[in-house]
């Protein structure tokens, strides 16, 4: 969502927005702050929310909120911590976003302006002295807010296209910056490094990009990279929670969507299971069938191992059908 040329963060505006909204709740404060940072269309969703779930124990769900918004034309995604209630998770993410942008980030911008890194992009004869990726590492080493923590790079390939992501600490908060899709690893790293240097307003890169005004035409911000806020353990827990709650979510969706057609006290669906009598392995091969009278449809899944897995396979067919209605 960036094109050539750039804008500059103004810390005074961050502080003023926070002071103006000081008496409001965190979510309202964040919305006002985001609106303060740029002009948005009247029909634009200022804060865009998504939620993740995991099982706190065998019977209790926890929620984690992710809020997406444009700040000075740049898409940002902020994730909170796990909470017992969805509203608490939403409030937590808003509070963390405010703490970062109204508090720590404005102080970091002040620091960068008062103590700019020496422009080592080019030597006196115009030959590059440090690569953009090395400049990112140098910025992490010299900027106090980075606590001398070196950046961590990762690559994601899709067919012949590559996208580079760099993770770094700013004010004790982990940040991930992702660049555009490029045809080579070197080009992907270069693009992401240039975006980081522009974002940090490093000398020589202040005018490298500017927010694309056409991005506001879209009503939904693009999602962050997959698993951007998870480690391998957390990712496994999220997948387990997703599986445990998938059936419940589809059942609730059917009940809500066809509530007027359901008879009082009737079940929205009926399940039957077939086991392969010739299969001696464990878990056995199973095929699940879901009959849903309210829509006059029956869904038969594939043969998979385990009753739970067979039910989830059929659930995917039900979900695809509902998405097409």
C-alpha cells in the first residue's frame, strides 16, 4: 500500500490526539486517534477487528483480538493477549495500540529526529557504503529504542515469487514489516528493508515512499502474513481450538441463518457415521454424513481416519455450501 515518495509521522499530533480522547474508553480513543492521523471516507470502517480462539482448558474458550487500521496511509495490525471474554480481548488490543502509538512511538520519533543516524547510504563518490539490509541492522544497533536487538529475517515463497519479512523490536514491542512480492530473494529483502528505513525516517529514505490514496478505495485492509503473531507452540494450540470449535460455529450459523424455518425444539441437523469393516488400523476409517432438513441437503464426507476427523471433513462441505448461498 506504499508507492514512491513519503509522509512523515508527527509526534505532536499523536500526543494531542491522546490528550483529546483521554476521558474516553480505549476503543473510542483508538478510533479517534486513527481518524486524527488522516482523512478517511465517511463510509470507511476505521477499526477492523478479527478474533482468534483457543481452549483455555477442556471446556473454556479464550479470545485474542487483532485490530487493523490505516495510520498515515500505512496498514497496521495490532494483536492483544488472550482473554476470557471477547470484549476484554478487544479492549486489550485497543489499549496496547494506544500505548504504542500515543506513548512509545511518539517518543521514538522524537528520538530519531533529535539523534539522526549518520547518512551512510552513499560514500563521497556515490558508491553504496552499506546495503539497505545492513542499514536496517545498523539502525537496530544504534537506536536506543531497539535495545541493540538485531533484526530477524524470514522468506515466504509462493511458486516463483518471494516476500521478505523482518522482525525487530521497537520500544520493547516486537514489530514485523513485510514487503512486496518480488521475483528473487535479493529483491524481496531490498524492498522490505527500504520500507523499514522509510518507516523509521532514516536519512536518505524519507522520500522513498508515500501512502497510496487509492488504497482507501478498498473497504477491507489486506490481512497480515499467515502466523505472523504465533510461535510454533501457539500455532498448534490455535489449530486445536479451531478444530474443536468448528462444528459449534457451523451449527450456530445454521441456527441463526434459518431460525425462521426451524421448528421449536428441533435439531438443525442429524449425523450418521460409517466405519470400514475391512480396516484393522486405529483410528478406523470413517465417513460422516450430515442431513440438514431445513435446507433439504445431505452432505457426505470422504473416508478419513477417526470419527472426529470425518465430521470435520463433512463440516468443510457444509461451510462451502453456506458460503455460496
